[in-house]
């Protein structure tokens, strides 16, 4: 009888130990989940921007925007417009000279002021700009803020269409041509005509509604002072008119019409002109 009592007591003691261990494990798991939640809340509370504009309206984020290949544009980042509560694009241009004269500074400001005044449904909106120097090397730069086009470029859309082995309808192609012609006519009809000079399928953006917008209006004044053309921009040489490599004084609005023809041709055939590219580079060399 005493032996049975001893065995019962031993079993109760083992169950007590197991229960205590289980409770400790559960408590440890709860504490770990609570700690992970606290860590996530702390990460969310951290600032998501790394730089702000002088007026504090636009806040630059770490995320880069790979939606444009512009000669001279060194980097594009996502940014937040604190007044409108929308995402915008923070574009940075680094100048090749260590010092920009007052005349050059005023000329750049004059061009940017004109871009801010542009208002057309088929042109990416230009919000603001400023000029300063990079802190780590005291190099002059220009920063300008533009509308963020999240839908992607026309080139990306054409690639997707090509993968599905579908042809672009004639009506869609006609609507695109009308929209692009309307935007170029607006730019060229300004009191002092604005030449885009970099019209490609990469610098045209399409929304899910079918609306096209011309972006990346890189003014000629920037081309005189920025670094050499990038490899990505060199891939689009077949969009450029032959006279684009001549003196700036000889360039007219006709270069945009030439580029428009190449854009519409590529859109109608959904073909990347690799052969033309190789021939153009060979001629330049």
C-alpha cells in the first residue's frame, strides 16, 4: 500500500515538473513575440527619409527610381511631398565644373523656372528645383522634383506586349501619336520653344488608362556642364537625329520630330533597333 502511494506521489511530481516546463516555454514564446513586435514598431518609427529640400517640403528616400535614362542625370530617388501627401521623384544633376559662374547659375534658374510653368496633361509635371553643393566633396549640383509615374515607361509596356505575342491595335497607336504630338506642339509653341532633345520610349510613360506622358525634359543648358553620356543613354542613340551631335545653336525642334518618328515606328512594330544602334556607334567611333 505504501509502495502504491510512493508511486502515485512520484507521478504527480513528474506531471508538476512537466507543467512548469510547459508554462515556462509558453511564457518565453510570448515574450519573444512581444519583443519582435516592439522591434517592428521601433523600425516603423524610424525616419524613412535621408535628406530634405531647403523649404522642407520634399523629403528624399533611399529608394532609387530606375525609370529614366537621361544624359547628365546622375541619380533619381523616391521622395515625399509633405504638402500634397504624394510620392514624387527627386532628381540630382552633378556638374563637371567645380565652380559655376553667376551667369551659368542664372541661366539654369531661368530654364527651370520655365519648366515649372509647363502645364499639359501629356507632360510629366515639374514641381520645383534648387541648386546647392554636395556636402562630402563640395561639388555643385542641381536638384529638381518631378511627378512620379508608377505605371512604368512605354518601353516596358512594349516589352510586355512583345512577350504575349500580341500586336498593337491601329486605334491605340493612333491615340498615342495624337497625345505625343499634342505634347510636343505645346513645348515647341512656347514663347521660346523648348526642345526635349531626349525623346525615347524610356522617357515616355504610360498610365493604366492609356494616357501617355512625356517626361525627362532635360534642358540643353544642362548638357553643357554635366558629365559625359552614360552607357544606358548610349543605347538610345538611334532615337536621336543626326544633327543632335552638332553645335547647340544649330539644333531646332526638328530633332524632336525625328525622335517621335522613331518612337512611333518602334511602337508599331514592337522591335528594338539593335542593328541601327550598332551602325550608329560604329559611325561615331
